[in-house]
C-alpha cells in the first residue's frame, strides 16, 4: 500500500518572516534583529496529505489560501518550516508562464533547450520535438523569437513542452486558461491521455469545471489549512456555496458602507465556511480551534459582529444620490430599499428571487397629492434595461407624514451583473408625450444592487420565462402554412 504513495506530507507548515523595513532582513540574517520586530505569516499549517500514484487531485481555495505554496513545497522549490515532504517520482511543473524560456530564442530553440534541461533520453529527442511542433500548430512561427508570440501562442508552447516529457507527476497551477477554446480542448485530451497512462496530476484552478473534468478527488485550502478533502463533486458544491455566501456578504457590505468591508474580517470568513461545511455534512478537518479563532478575530474587529452583519442594508449613501431639481413641490423620496421575501433589506439578489423595491415618500407640505411612482433599471454599462410606471395614487398628507410604495417582483429575472436604478415620483406622466411630464422628486441612477445568476459564465441580461415543446408529428402542421412560410 505504501509503495503506491508518490507524495507524502506529514505535519507540514510553512512560515515567512515579514519585515517592517528592508534593512531588518539583513540584521535578522546576521542574528541582530529582535523577534519583536519580525511578524510571522503562516502560509501553511499542519498539512497532512497522501497522494497515490495515478491520482488526480484538484486543489481549490481563494487567493492567498496557500495553494501555490503547497505546490512549491511538493516541487521542492521551497523547504518546509516544519514537517516532512517526501516525493517519489519525476515532477514536471507548469506553474509560471515562461519560466525557463528565453524571449530571444526561437520556439524551436526553446523546445530543444527545455528537453535537454529535463534530461530527455537521446533516443526520444527527435520524436518528442516533432510531437511538440505538431501539437502547438505554430507553423512558421516555430522559427520566430518567443518575444514575438502572442500570449495564446506562448501558452501552447509551454503546455506542449511540459506534457511531452511524460512525467510521473504533473503539477499545473492556473495556466490552462490562456489558450483559445480549440487549444483548451486539445490540452484536455492530452492531459486525459497522461492520467490514463498512470501520471499523477495535481491541478490548482479557480475553474470548477476544470477541477470536475480532470480530478477525481480534491482538497479545499483556506487560511493555509485543509478544511475539506474528498470527492471533487461534493467538495466543489461546498466551495461554491461558500463562495456565494462570501460574495453576498461582501457585496452587501460594500454597497452599504464607505468603511472597510467587514468581509475582510477573519471571523466572518470562518463563520460562513463553518456554516457551509455543516450544511453539507462536513466538519472542518484542521480548524479544531475554529471557535477560538472566531472569538479572537471578533474582539479585534467589532464588539458585536452580528449587529454589524444584521444592520439595515441600504443601497446608496447620501453622497452618491443624484437628485434632480424638483419641478413640483410638496413630496420627496426620503428612503429607498430593496427587500427580500421576508421584508429584510438586501443588496444582492439571486435570479428568480422575490423582491420588493420600496420607496418611502414624505410630504414637505400639507395637501392632497396625486403621484405616479417610477423606477428605471440600468446595467453597469448604462443601458436602459426596464422601466416600471405605477398607477396614479391620490393621498391626503400632513407635513412630515410618510407613505410607502412597493414595486413587487414575484421573480426578478435579470441575469448576473451589477445594476443601478433611478427612483422618481411624478405628478403627471404621459408615456406617449414625455414633454408634458412633471415630477416631485427624481433620484437619477442613485442606487445599486447586484444579481447572481444560476451560472457564473452565463452573460444573459435577462432570463425570460419560456417553455420548450416537442412536436412529434410534422404532419400535424398544416401543409399550406409550410408553403406560405417557404415563400416568405
């Protein structure tokens, strides 16, 4: 059983010293720098990992989670601060675009030098060179200097060389997305052949599609620790749920305050991660002191963190409101909110959610008023997406009185993106002749909200309801109708 283990990490930690000033590093090397002047950053903590021969392991996590540091320990670019790393097998790493390639050399010269550097046997040399040239499909560019290549052409060359040597262990760190769709498909097929032939794969990627495509098992790194390990599909579900929670909290906070987003606090990221893992029947593996971390981080940030999280989420600050000069007096818009189905203020919406746009209208003078509520929504490029004009409302109001007017979406069908909207209350509004319109108050493009669609790569502006139907018998369509259609 032990013979099948090609990579073993036992209680591995990696720490870095962070110096406040440059000269402190030199003093520390000479043994003169006091410990109090040096901050310790723990990039990885207590990593225990066994990787079998032929295993395809995905490594996912947010930026700064420790993914690249882990790979550099495995490739022995770094030495661990503590613990042991054992690797049995030849490693080919594709971790940094262009590493070891000279921009003045031609593509062919770079291929030959890379193969010689990796110790390729002489009997395999010419065949491997031809294989790389054929795979890259660079044509005459293979004889041109590397510095003249586009990023996509360079990525073809780097990937082809790294995978042509047929290593026992292949390490790839976020470099598979540089090519076009055609080359990505070729790369996927090449990787599949390698892994089918027993090559062990370690893949770091922010693309969950790639992780699911190539990796049968994955680990999730967060704050330098493995918080979850197992089947790639289960892990991806948990990680995406966590990412969505994190994004919602961040966007809500970012849109509701000019202060530093509270999502940067460790207590909140840990709290959301714990919620997701519990929802998916998982217990954080390395975070045994999670409650302690949450408590300590909370004390460092806010006295009552949940009070901050649950505070009313507005979608605009006074400084961002663009109020047009009023044409009619007596009414103003005193507040605007977006409410979820529980009447709680939100600024991040999922496509299909039930939401209400709420306008609070206040009388500045006593009187009888007829008003028409209007909301216009724009995408982040400023394009007008939709307009909603309400019916005329007649109300008697004393000065200082307030009324609330709702625009209800039983299901908001906008696609993924950030949107702004204008809110207005008109005295008169004829959509066929806007020159006659007059308004009490108009807040132009003053409010912002975000929509998260069902798929991140879906760029649809709107998800319009529709139904597919199968017409089983073409003969059921009147032949005369078909003839008329053909003549059009």
